[in-house]
C-alpha cells in the first residue's frame, strides 16, 4: 500500500523561529492535507491542497503540493507557544474505489517561550 | 453548532467484553471514517462508509465492526476478538468520499481495556 514518510519526527524550537516539515510518498497523490492535533483531541484541518505545484497560506502557515505529486511541505513562520502539537500530513489518490486518506506518523512540535 | 461528536471521551472495559463507541455528525456529510491512533503512530483506518447502509474495511478491520443505518451515525464496536484494543479512536466525516475529501474529526475516545 501507499506509505507516507513524514519528517522530522520531532522539533524543539524557540518562540519566533520558523519551522518546516515535509512528507514524501512512495506513489503519487492528488490531494494533500495538513492537520494539527492537540493532546487528547482530534486533528484539526489546517490546509488542503488539490493541485500539483499549488502553494497555499493560512495565516502564518504555508503549504505546497510538490510538482512530482509525491511530496508536500508545511512551513510555520514566527512560531508561538500555541503552535505546540502534532502535525500530520495526509495524502489521497482518488480513483475508482481507492479514495481513503493515508496519514504520516506526525511531527511533534515543541516551542520554548 | 455543526460538528462531529464522539462519546464517551474516556471508556474503560474489562478484557473480553465488547464495547461500542458512538460517532454522530450533523454536517450532512455522506462519508464517515473510523481511525485508530497509537503513540508515535499515524492514524490507521479501521472502517469507512461512503453512504448509508454501505461500509468497507480499512487497513486494520480485524476485531472491529460497524453499522451505518443513518447518515448521521457511524458506531464502532470493538469486539473481544481485537487483540490489543487499548488506543485512541477517532471518527471523521467528509462531504463525500471521492472528491470532497477534507475530513473533519471528532474529539476522540480513549479506550482502555483492563
């Protein structure tokens, strides 16, 4: 089946720093989604990408759908303490009956005030 | 407010007992999903449903069962056949299962089997 490699597994940064994380796939996707999960809560959708090369922003967050359709990255600028959490990428290849989302294992972000 | 509601938030059961986790949505979404999350792991798909009265197995369906009798509801039963049921369970829904795949999640149910 499809596999997603998400990196890094964890990050420790100082408040105000920029953050970058990425996901790569063994096969192509035509949808990439980025989620954030707070401890003990469900993931919340941050950004959705539907087109190769697409670059989308949501406040201090920016995500891009790679040209090869096998990767995506998420950047967070000027991090703040409430950015702490686990960030997940999810990819989907739509077609026929195969439309389920495949999730990466997450990037744990810690922001030191 | 529109959203997905999972209940209960925490659930404790004795080994060998079946237990049912509730998931209700009022978003008028056609597709619903159940995921399992273990520490350090991504979300693994248990079952999904594109439409009422239809559902398919995901990657780790063994030891679980579901029903989709109503559009709003997609309960998950963790049976005694599930060898390692202690986990965080997440329910999600999307407008449909094919082209509008932005999935929205509930708050999760933490199941502990003792």
